[in-house]
């Protein structure tokens, strides 16, 4: 949330710089152009957010094109009217300070409107691209999750050799200082791979219950708020993972019944 707010602030700071430079070309004072841009910026921000977060999702994306067109026209009229009010107010204030540097004829309703809606549509395009990127990331994440859940074994390196460990036989994984132990129904394997890396490659039926333990919830015989029992081995549940672990174990228990 904080990062999102920071991005919005940075974006509008860049827009303020753009407006100041743009109006600075028309006038002879960059400082007065900056003051004018600061007065105009709230109208630009309000119009942009109204268009992108209300009109587009509520009417355009839902196929209500007629209502979208009507409300867009209303927004156009109101925003241009407010722009002219801000322009007249700012010109009257700034002109008292310096009448020589302001060329009112250089700023028309047409220029103000074009500038405003250039920013609005640019913001809409950027937002659309960001949403497209997020959707692509979600699709890739979903594909990875599906592939992970469909796998039948996990590849583990031990004694410089790769071993395929069937997931149906894997009971739990334990982290022991410099190495990790995988306990299966038939044997124990020792590897120097990190438990976090192994946990991230396992399907959803494996859950982290402790910083040093990952268990196969389908092999859990019993559990309480402090430990789980897997194949007669008691494994502690830490406070960090308790909430998520208990929710998954209870869901597994209900499913098994």
C-alpha cells in the first residue's frame, strides 16, 4: 500500500514538472509557470482518477457505452469549466505580481483541454499496461502452481548424485544446521539444499509448520496447537506458521472424513 502511494506521488510530481516546463515555454517566468501548474494540478488529478477509477470500470468495461459517453461529456464540460476558473483565478493573482511575464493569449481553453486529456489518457494507458503485466504474472504464477501440484517426485542432490524422491513416500523435511534431512516411508536422505528452496518446489499438500520442518499433511496422524505427529514422530508447530498450518490441517482432516 505504501509503495503504491509512493508511486502515485512520484507520478504526479513528474506531471507537475511537465506542466511547469510546458507553461514555462509560453511565459517568461518558470516560477510563475510552476505556481500556475500547482493550482491546475488538483483538476488534473481529480479528472484522471474519476475517469480511470469510476467511468472506465463502471461503464466502459461493463459495456454501458451510452452512459459512458454521457458521463464522459459531463466530465469534459465540468473539467474544462473548472480549468478556466482556476486559470482566471491564478492569472488574476499572478498578474498582480508580474504583468510583464504572463502572456494570457498563449493559454487558451483548447490548449488547457488538450493538455488535461493528454495526461488523463496517458495515465489510463499506463494503468492498462500495468494491469496487463499483473495479469500475465498471475497467469505465469498459476501455471507454475499447477505444474508444481501435478508433479509426482522431487529431485534431490545427495553425494553428488541426483535422486528422485516420490512425493507419495515423503513424510517430512527437517533442517539440521548445514544440511537438510528428507524422511520417507522407506529411507532418509541427507542433502545440503536449503529447506526454503525445497519447500517452494513442493505441491500444496506439503506445509511449513516450523522454520526447520515441512510436513506432508496427508501423512499427519494427529495434531494439536503445538505439534503434529507424523509416523510416530512429534514435530513442533511454531507461532510463525501456526495459523496457516492449523487451517490447512483442519481442512485436510475435514476432507479425509
